[in-house]
C-alpha cells in the first residue's frame, strides 16, 4: 500500500469515527478534537467558535481543559489581530490555512498576540480548518504545535476533509434544532439510532467504503485509485449500492450516507 493510499484510508476512517451515528454538536466537537490529531499530530487541538461580534472565543479542546481562563482571556485580547481569524473572515471561502501562510515565523513572534498568548501556552504554530463562517460566527478546528510547523502535505490532507467535516458540522446542528423543536411541540421523540433500520447495513464493507468516498466528492476514477480497483469495478459497486438503498443517483446515495 502506498503512503498516499494509507493516508487516504486513515482519513476515511477518521471521518467515519467522527460522524458515526449522527452525533450532537457537542459530541461532534469532542470526537473531532480527539480523532483528527491521529492524522495530523497536534499538541493542542480545539474546535473554536469565534463570535465575531463580541470578539470572544469558546473552545472544546484535546487535551480537555488545555487552556486556562486567563489564557483564553489573553487570546480574546488579541482576537481581531489573529492571522487566522483575519484570513478566514476576509476569505470566507478560504481553505485550510497556517499562520505561516500569512506571515513569517519571525514576524509572528514579534506580535503582542504571540507574546501574550502563544508564548504563555508554550505553542509556536497554528493551522485552522474552517467549518463555517458568516458575518457573526467563525467555526474551525485548530491544530497547535511547538517547534515544528505544519507541512504542505498535512495541510493538503486536512483540505480533503474540509468539505465532509463542514457537512457533518451543519448536519449536527440541524438535527439538534429539529430534535429541540420536536420536544418543544410535545411530539414523540425519535427512536435511538440502534432501534431504527439502517439501510447501510445491507452493504458490503467495500460498498460502504466506495460510498464514503462518493460522499467526500470523489469521482469513480479517484475512488478506483484510492481503493486499488478499476473504475468499472467501482461503478459496479455503486450500481449494487443504489439498488440496496433504493436510490437512483450518486447524489442521493451520498445524502443517505451523510444522514446516517
């Protein structure tokens, strides 16, 4: 197995671990900060929710409670000057971004942000994987390291995960809102996932793997290279998948997979 194929398989397994069972927003955050560093090592990993109106940030971190209240307050003092906050609020469609993509390491270490926050927490480099941004809110997974910056290869690997992770994030909140609305209306609670029929249960392991890559936006040719099969074999797997799921297109099959 090539290094690239191994990395892609690990990325797919990471997505499955984060999104399995339609997690709540809190569980999505906890799984993300726990599993993503298995792909790209990070000494402190956070799901950061930046309130752009107030200039304050809330985080879920791994290790848990990695940042003290004083350290979080230090970050907030320099919130609007943070290179990653500035980049993603001025480039809403921007992808995975390192601090070093915006400024040199020497220039960053000369900033009040570094002196007041990063030097205090013992970190030197940061990379953000954005999930959502609008005029009020910026949500990102943020990876932090001391000493060694994030490589181009690591950034590119996380960029492959950005779209499916953003979909999982939006879906977790949509489901949470739907459940809250149902509870408020006095309607019946949805049964636990384990009690509902799972249409994906009929798929073989390879069919589920292929469907997972379809959900990540890959073409048949790309999937064939990843799983070590021919494009024709991939197409046959998808034909059987459509039949088992009762759908007629790759888009419908991908949506069925994402909902699960």
